[in-house]
C-alpha cells in the first residue's frame, strides 16, 4: 500500500525529533507533557498502520518511495 502521507517516516522521525528538541530546551514541567503528547501521536500512527494491515497478503504493504538523488537515478 503506497500512501501519500509518509507514515513510516513519521513513526521513525517524530520521536527522534521531539526527543532532540526536548533535550535542548531548558528543563521545565511541560517537557513531560510534550513527551506524552508525542508518544500519543506516534501511537495513533502505529494504530492506524496496524488497523490497515492485511494478514492475508504476503507482500510488503506499507512502502515509501522517494527519489534521493534524481540526477543520479537513485
């Protein structure tokens, strides 16, 4: 299944990005809530993928295709 929204990339990069941001921001009590919100958003994306997964198909279902270096054909 090829979607226009890069859900797999969001699942990987959202926690990394927010963890980095929260590490660099001065410590306050709101960091815990931002972490919980980030985790909840990641969980929602994972639940969306899990809900749409089809066990009867033996091929890869969630695929992202991007041109990294279009000039080189990669």
